[in-house]
C-alpha cells in the first residue's frame, strides 16, 4: 500500500473477527454495530462537542463530507434541529448534499426519517433538512427566509463568495446554532478561510491518511495523479493551496471577484457556443444579459443536429438572440443548421482567425482572452471554470503580439481536460465586428 510515507489512522472502534463478534451477547452485538457505524475519522470526533464554527479542510479521500454527514444525521436523529445545507450555486436538488445524507440515514440504520423531494424530515424529533444555493438566494434578496436555522453546513466552501458569507452568517444566530463547513482550499484568500479566526471556531485539516477507511482503489488513483502531475495532486490529495503558474492571463483573485459579482444586466442577451462532438471534450452554451451570465450548460457526445436541438431549448426557441459559435473543426455545421431552421444573428468565430487588433494579438483566440471584461462581468461560481480561466498562459511572438498558449498545451497540464467552459464564456462576451457592404 503506497501511502507516500504517511501512516494511516486507526479507527476508534476497531473491526473485530466473526469469532469475536459471536462471543458477544445479543445486546453487545447491537451496541458494537451501532458504535462501529457511527464512528468517524478520529480527527472529526471533536465535532461532537459544541462549537459555533466547525471547519474541516483537506484533500480528497479524507472523509470530510462523509464524516460531517454522519455527525449531522446522528445529531438530528436525537434532538430537534433545523439544518440548512448550502453551497454557492445549486441549480437543482441533484447539485446538493441530499444524496449523501440519504445514504447516511440508510447506512446508520436511522428510522423515522421521511425522504421527500426537496427536504429530509424526522417524524420523531421534528428535525428538518433543507437545501439552498446562496448565489440565487442573494440575487433574490431572500436570505431573511433562513431565520430559525440551528445548523448550517456549507459544502464546497472554497467557492462561497465573501458577499454570500456576509449575508448568510448573521441569519444563523439562534442560541446553540452551529456553522459547519467543508472544503479544499484554493488560495489563502478564499473568503471561507476567514472563519478560522472566529471566536469558538474549531478547525481540522484532514487528508486521506487521517481516514481509517481509505480504500486501496482510492490510493491507487492518488498514486496515478502524483505520477501525472505532482503539483496538482498536492492540491487535490493533500489539500495544499493551488499554485498559479507564471504568465497566466487572468489572476485567480480577479476571477473569484467576477464569480461573486452580480453584474449589470442592462443590455441585450448574448450566447457563446463552444462545439464538440464525440470524445472527451464537451459542448458548452453560455448565455448572458448585459454583463451578467444567466446560465451555462454542458453536453457530452452529441452530434451537431442534437446540439442544435439542445440550443433551441436553451434559447426557448427565440430566433434573434446574438449567438457566436466556434466554427473551427467539428463546429462548422452547427451554424448552418441553425440558419436553416430560421435563426438569425448567428455569427461564426474561428479561434485561429485574425484578431481585429492585429497590432496587439496574433489571433481571435488571444484577443478574446485579453479583452475579456473580467472587472465588470458576473460569471458562474464553478471550480472547473475557475481553473480554466486562471491557468491559461501566454507569451509574446517575434512581432511582440500577445499569444495565448495552444489548447493542447493546456490539456497536457490538466489530464487531457479541455477548457470548454472558458471558451464558451469568452465567445459569449467577444464583440466581433462584422463587415457589411456599403449602401448607396
């Protein structure tokens, strides 16, 4: 078992043999099973005590979410509590922690829980669990509706904006209320990091070696990641801050600011479409109104005809929204299909075509990256998009033009992952000047 020199933690309740188990009385057997199921990683046992803020950060395999879910279900099964599970963006209940909590209820054998479409409710204690996206609540000015919450679990907390925390935390003010947060830090400036300094905050750094139940399969996956890209694996598995490479076009802090911003929506709708067909890449639609991105959706393994069908649903069959699409490679036929269906204002952009300002940029792709209005735009709070935008690099050519690195180079550093969300976003904001014939 390759653990890179780390000693794997021992469980508090050790696993016993069948022979040892059979020698226990029936009552002792039930008690042993309960204690074995309800234990969490030893580092998380401190969360059984009351603290205003219970914070856990670290890499993959540390059992942060699994342990917190277990502790919360145990707590809500024994006393009446009102739990809010939240993250920055939750487009549907499928994006929430509802599934892991449902699985935890079953694994712990906790009765009296009703699993409903949008909530989880305990009929014996009166406890209830709800799920919300903070960005949408902030945009709708509905944070006040959270009053009465006794516990709050912030998931993927590295993505939560300072504005969301500023509005959320004052609503969690009942006596004995607790704020739980789990995350894998991106930078020391992540807003969630500030909670470590709060009065009565307990912080736990927990990684794979702190998890007594880590599997060999997970360790094999970790080993493969370290072999492929050690810097990224250190972040993913050891929970260290992600490094930003030299010559990156956009600063990480600037991207995070854009992700927490609710921008000006005055102006027309605009759409950017990055086209892919089959394989590892995704096709992505991005829609904005004014400077605010309204929605972004991704699709895998779709033909151009299928992609056109999805586009029609994405725009609700509105025929005149300005749409810029990647016409290079497999995307060439996408615009033709839309035009044949009566859609207007469909503009083809080829990333490799000439820039409009040829003094500064070697191509349209470079121009898109360097002219993107990062300080004004409001964009989705998405960890994949953060990586794609903040780790695209550039250089200068012999003409002193700025040149964005080739997509193939980016993909080499990211396990073959293409920056499809970023490309769609850039197309959405790119202003291509169309030469029109003069009228006399």
